[in-house]
């Protein structure tokens, strides 16, 4: 029942059929892959926001111009954040295998990818938070201090409120980046739509299937960007 | 109401050290409007920040309403700051909060229960005739309106002192008049001691009872504005005399001719 097929030329001269039959055949696997991608993002991104926000605030506060300057401690944590951020994700994935086993009890599968993704995302988001806050300038902080606000109040009531639109944009950027990172999950059998594209398209020369997977990823990125931009714009009252 | 004793503020260390306020002693009467004038970099904003310890002086003592702020713990200082309102050149309002929320924020910091905040915020906004803008965001308001919101924000905790850091330097001349009128009315009706830092003598002439003239980190002279009416009164310092004349006078002679003339006189 081969009702549509388009022939695409590939680099090695052979032809790959983009047939609906093959897609239908692989549909269950595509759904699983999509679900895996969602699982990776829905766990790692919220944890990164939850832990990266205080880390970012902390980096800002302890910086030489922050609310509570601690230049030495700041330098150490700042360096640590940079160190984690400089690992290529593929290497981080492998380097922290013992830690991953300790946390989730396994080193393969989707759960095993979520650990390094999260470890990578926390300092990534912390940097965003730090930058978004420090870009607000000293004016509002000074006003709040003059009003007798505590440091906690300044952070909660002033800085996070004023940085909210920028933070929403940053979450969007982070999510898009991590859709891409999640494609490396295949290395440890983590699955996901990116891994699906690599397995079928790259290893098996099923270009059609790969294209479909890429289209799905494009749609995902567009959807994330679309909603992220809208949320950020709605929050921005400037 | 406010007393500064031998206040000195320095920034930086070693070779980069720079003194912004040098051994200033100042007494500001309760209920008065006190101006601080000087050119850019004279140290007037730092001196103002010394009053609420937004900038802690390197040495010297600061008293507000009999309390030595320089001797307080951080927590006690925060409590005292609820008694000292402050407004800024660039308003420093929160862009993502409405006018009312901005005003309420000060009450929140002061620990006022939520139920009373709304009412008191609206009351403060009506003092500056902006109750109808309560739900507007700062981005939807003009510069003058923003400054009035920030005045409402400062007043809402019923402070004894209002510090104004160049409150009219970012608004146009007509708005300047309006902002000063509000500050003057508030001073008259609430008896709030007002300190106003500016580089415009017109502002001082319009509103102040007394003025301190600053130059190179020091207060070089102080006089009551009423003395300007006295025949024969003249500020003692050149900068004082310059500031009260406060007119923009340009030399319309071509620059070449001026340079030539300057050379001739130098010879």
C-alpha cells in the first residue's frame, strides 16, 4: 500500500524513499522518542530553574558590586560555574557517569541522560539569572535600600520582578538549546527525537525518516520560541 | 532634625583614592527645605546619600531626629530608613509594577499589613493628584508623573525627612515647576524636613529656605535664601556668587578673536 513516495538523492548517490508506509510503521517509535525528549526537558529545565535561580542570585549578590560582596567566595563559585559550562556536553555526559549511577541507579536510558542535562543546565541558567539581574542597574536597588528593604525583599520584590521578562526569554533560549543537547542522549541509550534522527537517518541511511524527525524538532523549537516570546512580552511592562 | 558631624567619604584605595565628601558639618532645621548646590562631581549626591547611609561615610557621625544612624546595626538602620523618604533623578520606579504597586511596595517593606496598604497608597497618590493613574505602569506615564509617583512612594510611610537627589534634572522646565510646587506644598502641609540636591540655582531660589554650596567635596558656604533680598548681600565665595547669578552668558565673539584677545591679555 505504497500511496506516496518521494525519492530523495543522498550524498552517496543512493536513493532514500520518503514513504508514508515507513513512517506509519515507525510511528510508535516516533511517539516514544518524542515522549523521551519531553521527559528530558520537563525534568531538567524545571530543576535548572529551581536551582539555577538561587545560584544566579547568589553569584550576583556576592559579586564585587552586589548586595553582599564576597569577592573571594564569588571567584571560586564563578570559576566552578565556568568549569562546568566549558565541558562539551558529550564529554560531560560520560565524565559524570559515576554520579549519574549514584543519583538514578543506572547509566543508560532516559533517566541517565536527565542527570547530565540537569547538571549542565543549572550553571547555564544561573549565568542568565546573574546577567539579567545585574543589567537592571543600581537605581531600583538603591531605591529599595532607601526604603529600608532587606536583602531578601530586594531580591524577591524588586530584582526578580524587574528581571522577569528577561528571565522568561532566557528560559526559552535554554529550552531550545537543550532540545539540541538532548539529541546526544543516544550515546547512553537515552532515546529522544534527536537520537531517533541520528539512528534512522545517519546510521541506517533512511533520509526520509531523518527529515521527519528534524521537522518534528523544528516544530518543537518553533512552539517553544513562540510561547516563550509571548510570555516574555506579556510580562514586560516597560 | 538632621545633623552631620565631620562627615568624610572616600572611595577607592591607595593611588585611586578619591574624596567625595570632605569634613562636612551640617545642621538642617526640622520642617525646613534645605538645598545643596554645586557643580557635577562636587560631592552633593554623596553627601545626600550620607544622610540615610545609602553611602556610609568613611568617618564622622550622622544624626537624624536625634538618632545616630552611624551607630546603628543594619536592622535598626533599616527601621530608621522608613522615617526617611528619598526620590531620585531617574525616579527609580519598578517598571513591572503599577503606580499603586510601586507605592505599596514601600509599605510592604515597612511591614504595614496588606489590608491597609491599598488605602494608604491611594491616599498618597491623591496627594500628588495621580490617584487616577493608580493602575498605570511607569512606562505609560510622563517624566513629571513618574516623579510624582516616586514622591507618593516616598511619602506613603509618613517619613519625617524627604531626601531629593536632583529631582528635577530629568524633566522639562514646566514639569520642574510642578514637581517643586508639590514638594513645597508637601513641606508646608506635612512639615516634612526636605533636603534637595541640585545643580540649578533656580530650583534653590524657588523652594529652599537655606542653601549649602559645595565645591571640591567641601561645603564652602551656607546662607539663607531670605538674605538674597537684603540689600548689599553677596555670597562670600566666587562659586556662590556665580551660582546666584545663574545665567547662561556666552561669548558671542568669534573664537579666533577670543584666543587672540586672551593671548594679548596674557602678555
